[in-house]
C-alpha cells in the first residue's frame, strides 16, 4: 500500500523515501527466502542424504527464480512509486514473449526438459552421469543447461533439450563386473576358487570392505574367447566407489594369479619367415 500512496503525491522526497523503503523490503524478503531455503536444505541433508541432494539441486534453481521474481516485482513497484505508466512495458513484454515463443522453440524445449529433470529427480549436483554423449560429474543444473566436468577436467555444457537418455553412475548402489581371462590350459575349477578367494578377501579388507555393501558373486565362465577363458564375478558397492573397488580387485587378481602360476593370456602374433 505504501507505493500506491506515494504514487499519488507529487513530492520527489516522498518518492525517494518510498524507493529506499521498497529496496530495503525487497532485500529483506530475498534474504529471508534464501535463509529459509538454506535451512530447509540443511535439515533435509541431515535426515536423508538422498533427499538432501535432491533438495540442494532444486534449491540451486529455485534461488535464481526467487531472485528474478523479486527483481521484477521491485522494478514494477518502482514504476508505480515514480508514477511511470507500466502499460507500454507490459505491451512490449507481451510482444517479446510471443516472439520468443515462435523464434526460440529450442530454448523453450530446454527449459521444459530442465524442469522435468528436476521434478523427476533424474540426477543431482555431484552425481556422475552420461548424457548426450558426455560423461562427467554434475557441477551445476540450470533450467536451460547442465554443466558436467569429465575425468580430465574438461567442462561440458549440455542443453537440457538434448538429453534423451540419462545414465546415472552414482544412484544408490553400483555393481562392478570383474572379468579376467585365463589360458585354456588352466584348471578352471582351481582358477574359479582363487578368483572367489580374492574377491572375498577384498570384501573382508579393513579399507575396502566398508565400500562393498552386498555379497560377493562368482558367476563362473562367461565366455570362451579366441585365446582365453573369461571368468566373471560381480560386487555390490557404494555407488561412487565402483571404480576404486574394481581397480583394487583387478590388482589383487593379477598378483594372486601370478603367485598361483595361473596365466592371463594376451594377444600374440606369430610371423613365419621363409628364408
């Protein structure tokens, strides 16, 4: 009501005071909204990490929306205080909205896709995902683009409208598959016994054991390749620890196979020379 009363007066002093009051109120409202949002996200994170991650992602976008709404409303009320007609601005805004609707369909598609990504909780900031041909850790999710950082440190900005399929590598749990080839001369039963012993030892390890959340699975012979019999096992791990666990499993398997005299074949080419 204050801006409306001030708009009826003709005193420049009242208009300046009204503008100052408006700016202070807008800043206070914005600060209260930001404080409430951060507090809510903090509570959610303490109660449930997954729900907290989703709340942080939504809050990242909502914070920008709040800032935009406060800025627009403050500007409109400022026009009222200074007795500036807003009808021409509204008319221009309507025309611009129509032009954007017809000429920026991809932009609208990006915004809608971004909204549903957040609504459906497809991934969070901090997740490792593969989208639109790019793989990396999600650093930022906006309504128009998603920013990824790959293993080599390269940043990828993916328009949300280009995201058709999302592969989330850090959602709840992971099941890294361990494949190791042995030579055809190897006693397969003995090799499988060693294979399972190594994986079970990894699960009992003080460092890597807490990262493994399920039973060790020795699946047996997976395939008969040209030069190797491929043994397969599987582990269930924390979602973001699959790569560390798999690397350690392969390291231990190589050392144990060497100690047991089990050959891991590698491609070889034999060239017969005619003198």
